[in-house]
């Protein structure tokens, strides 16, 4: 880890229409950092990411950066809003690569590599207006990584992705993290936070109220279990706290996928509240 931070926020505050969104934020980002920013809706998480990206100015304080290898820092951003377009992924991503000043052949190599890892290579010539939310999110991820960034910002990056795609995404992020890219992540999913973050910052009403160091957990398909069950008295909304990965309702049956560590607690809760368990299987998320 280098001695000087790549980016530093010093007593940064941000106002919109005289309303304070961020208050006296102090944050230093070093090579190798992987930070999850957590907090309730309206805590200022997205505004903080926009300031780090340089897309949003500060009202008070300073945002300073140090050049890397004599160049200005580059930022990749997986935003929570990504529009559909009549362009194909290859057309759009080639255009983004040109803007970033990347040679045409290198752009194509990166697009093919990332689209293969995300299992959408066969869709590179299809207009994105026909894509599902999950497919659009994969293009969003690729555009942020065409040029290796110094900082990768992820604002609710799992939106629309199924479980297998979530694991693919986590592998890609951990791969670039191991190459020294700084990761800043916002998510309501403890799954991705546990898998990626080595620091967690808690924002509340625009202020950092706590910060802790954590050890990321590497996940494989063997860490999850699929449970199928039905019930009469138990509302599914009462079970939401278990489902940090996946749930769906099929006929009169619920199908959920949870971490193995939650399995016994979930099974007991279903049974004690009048439910019936139909199947408990290995999740087999990766099609192995």
C-alpha cells in the first residue's frame, strides 16, 4: 500500500438547495482499499460516490488527488441508473472505449473478455433496447472496466442480476481489486459486502458515524442451499430477513436460496410457524 492516498476528502460538506447532504466527510483512499458505504436511503451514499468520481463539486472542504504513474486518476462507475438504447453493446462499448482513448483492438479484446466472463458474448450485436434489466446491468459493469480504473465505484451493482451472475460479478471485482484498483461500493446486500469489502463506512444523515475493518469472505456455490417450502399462516414478508440472495414464488411453493449458515435457522422458523418443507438441495448456482 502506498504512503500517499490516491484520493482524499478533507472536511467535505455538500448542500443542495441549502439542505445538507454530506457533513464534514474525511476519507482517504489507498491502493488496495475495498470499501462498502452503508446507511439508510437518503444517508448521502450516492452523493459521496459522485464527489469521489468528480461528477459533483463540494460545497465546503477539499477533494484532492495524487497522480498515478504521472497520470491523472481514472474512475470507473457502475451507476444505479443505466438507460436502454438502440445501440448494440459492441457499438456502445466501442464508443466508450474511443472516448477513453483506448486502441480499437484493445477495446474489442476487453469487451470480449468481460462479456465472456458475464456470459453475454453472444448478445454483443443485439440492440440493448431489447435487453432485460440484468443484461443492461452487465453492460453497465463492462463499460466501467473497459479501461482499468484507479477507482471503481459500484452503486447498488447487483440490481437485476441473478445469483449466478452475482457470483460472476464478485469474481471480476475481486480480480481487479487484486490488481490494485480501489473499490467503493454501496449496497443493501450483505452478501456482496461480505465478499468484497475490507472496510465498512456507515453513513447517517450525511455523517460518517462509524468505520470498521473486516475480512472479505470468498463464496462458491457450495456455500448456498436451496429450500422449497409452503405455509398457510406465515406471510413471506415476515421471512425477508433471511433472503439475502434469492427468492421466488412458484404456485403454492416458495423457493429460496440462502447461505448455509442460515439454513438451520430458516428451517426451524418455517416449521415452528406452521410451514411445510418440500425440498432442501445444494444450490448448484454455477451450473456445475
